[in-house]
């Protein structure tokens, strides 16, 4: 297993799903964990669970679209754990509608969480990484939709494409400070976010939920299988523990062949 001994990872959306799996995997690799989540109670509970693995872990409440909350939560994390070595920008939501039925409010909400949140957490963590002189790793949770489009997901696809541009820029700017930036692009992972989409897409497309899974979500995979949270966590561990700037500004698709580069 790759080692993250005594590194500090700030992970958004870490109280459940992919974020929680990454937090647990990083803790097993020796990292101390900041469980950053909108739900403070869930963040604290997850942090307590992770601390049982023998590392330090704290929960912080943060709305990633709120500049003051993001900056304060990063400062709180540094005060408690000493540094930020890894940022996992993972917080996200999903809203599905055809473009002509999407409200502007929902469009803005989607872009704010996925893009504004990524920017604000990046800015706060990069400042700390530069100040510490230790560099670090920025990892964005993209999607196959960072590379490809699907029906009903205009703002999600737009935002996930945007994360690749942000990562490339941060990779170039961060290189002088030994800060790397990369994007993980999972296929469909059966998290609560995806579970919620199944009946929504079935209703909008006029097909059964089973058909959504088989013919929409998994149709393009090589084996008809969902990507797992464990699959994604292993890629995050690889990006976070990679020792040099040789691996920066990249996006890696983890999708059972749903999208092939």
C-alpha cells in the first residue's frame, strides 16, 4: 500500500459515499483526515469512526460555495492538524432535466457546488501548501462526464468539464511550489447520488428503473458493472502519494470501460 504517513488530507463531502471511502483508505495509509461536509453531525461521526484506525481525524462543517466557511474550515484544520497536504475536492450533487426545462436557479446551484466549491477549496488549501513550503496534491472528483456528455445533465457535464481546465491551470501554477493537480473521472458509482438519479431518469425518459441501469448507466461498460467507491479511492491514493511532478495536470477515467481515451 502507498504511504501517506502523517500527511493531512482535507476531503469535502467526506461524510458519505466516495468521499468517505477515500477518507478511510487514506487513513489506512497513515494520513490524518479532515472530514469536511455540509452535515456537521455526520462529519463528526465519520471522523470518530476514522480515528479508530489510529490516525487523527476531525469533522468540520462547510458549505463549499461559501467563501468565509471554506477559508475558516481550512484554518480550523491547520490549527488542529498542523498542515494541509492533500485536498480532495469531492462535494457534489446531481439534478437532472432536459436543457429546456432546467431552471436558472438549479443551473447556478450545480455550477456553484462543483466549480465554485473546487475553486474556493483549492485557493484556501494552495495558500497553506505554499506557506508550509511542503507542496501538496490537489485532486478533483470529475466524472466520465468530464470527457463525455449524457442526456439530462447539462450543468453537471459543464461543471465536470470545467474541473479539467482548473486542474491543468493549478498544475502549471503549482509546479514551482511542488503542488500537483489531477482529476479522477469515475463512471457510475452506486452512491446515494446515483440511486436518486435512477427513478428520476426513468420518469423523464419513460423507461423502467431496470432499463435506466442496464441501458443508460452501464450500457457502455465492458462488463455491465458499476464502478465502486473502493476503485475510486485506490486511484485517489495513487495520485496523492505519487512522489514527483511527473504526474500532474492529468485526468484518469475509472469506469469499467464506459469511456476509453
